[in-house]
C-alpha cells in the first residue's frame, strides 16, 4: 500500500486506512483526515518535512512520520 508520504506534489489521493493507535491516531482524525477523505499534496518542504496538504477545504501541514501512518490509494 502507498502512504501519504509517498504521494508526489500536486497529486490527489483518497484515505483508505489510518495506522497507529491511541493519541496519534486520534490527533490525525481530529485534523479531519478520516477514511474516504480526499487529500491533495500541495507542497513539500525542501528537506522533505513537513508536507502541506489540502483536506476538506483547508491547508494542513503534517510531519512525514504522521504521513507514513496514512494509507492512501
């Protein structure tokens, strides 16, 4: 499976599954990233961390470690 950190800048993907447990998973879900949500990678920082995405009509920056927990298709 691909994760959100593998998606290239400008591409859109749909969230299939959230990995992780407890507080980390809850924080990702609280940001609006849930199963079935469309996300678009807008920018990637020069050193690769963080990643800026568009989700549910707003921009959000997440760390690569968190993006690796989000499976997409």
